[in-house]
């Protein structure tokens, strides 16, 4: 698909409000501030598509972007939920798990983590749910430009090692929206998942 053709389709406050479950979609998830909006904006070459959040954890909506009639990108709510009440946090956790487990058109999950803080508690939870739902996961170690090549490469190897038990269901790469690092690698994964 042409990722630059992405247009906003709709927002869902909960799984029951998602658009028709047909065709193919790929979802993006990450803790607040992981660089998810920047990655989606950079992938689609659209600075305004996924608003770069200045208030972590505020947008608790699943946003759908259409690439073609039957291909979609999905922006899942940034988790971390800095200042969100516990009850809201729990409800969103439930919705995320529900979406991952029930969405038929979902082909894979792109899980974004700041390269300096990979595999936090919630990342592990998302990984667990995705694997339980038989969903492949592609991990983006974001803001790779914040580290020198050596340390970034070490983190990449370390995360690969820590996810080795999942076999080829999990892949890992370095990514920088700022320096446009890892774009081709990401697009190859998305293309394969969104292929009919
Ligand atoms: P989100 O909350 O996951 O959507 O994160 P954002 O995309 O809003 O990014 C959070 C912060 O990290 C912002 O200040 C971005 O400018 C910064 N950021 C995102 N991607 C990169 C990157 O590739 N390199 C650097 N240096 N900063 C980034």
C-alpha cells in the first residue's frame, strides 16, 4: 500500500465502536511518549495524521486510518496513563486486550518502545496478549538517534535475546522518526502483513 495515502477514517472509544471487521489492519501500540505519533506521521509523511501528543496518555481513543478500501493502520491509545485514574486505566487495559484478542482483521502489532527504556511492564503485557492471540509483533526501538551506534546495537541484540522464546512471531528493529532510520525495514513488515 501507499502509506502516504493514509486518511483518517474514524475513532472508537471502545472495541464495540470499531469500524467493520473486514479486510486487513495493523495496529501501533506503545507507552505514552514512546514516539508512536512521530512514527505514524513519518511513515505516512503526514505531520498531522496522528497528532504528536504533548499531553501523555490523554488521547484514549483507537484511531483508524485508511490506506485503501480494505487496508487500515490503527493507532491504539498510548499507555502509561500518567495522570489517568486507576478505573480508567483498568478499562483501557481491558479494551486493548479485547481488541487484540477479538479483532479478526488485525494482522500484526507494531510495538514501540523508547530504545533507552525497552520492555517495560506494559510492553511485556502487550507482548503476552499478542502472543496469546497468535498475533505477530514487530518491535520498534524508537528514538535510536538518542544513542550512539554501539549502545543502540547492543540494545537491539539484548531485546532480540529477551524475546527469543517467541521465535519468529516477534521481530525487533531500530527506528528513528527524526533521522528516518529503519523506514524500509518497517515498511517491508507492514507490506507483508497487509498483503491480500
Ligand atoms: P507518543 O506519545 O508515543 O505518540 O510520542 P510522540 O511521537 O509524541 O513523541 C514523544 C516525544 O519524543 C516528542 O517530544 C518527540 O519529538 C520525541 N521523538 C519522537 N520520535 C523521535 C525520534 O525518532 N528521535 C528523537 N530524538 N525524538 C523523538
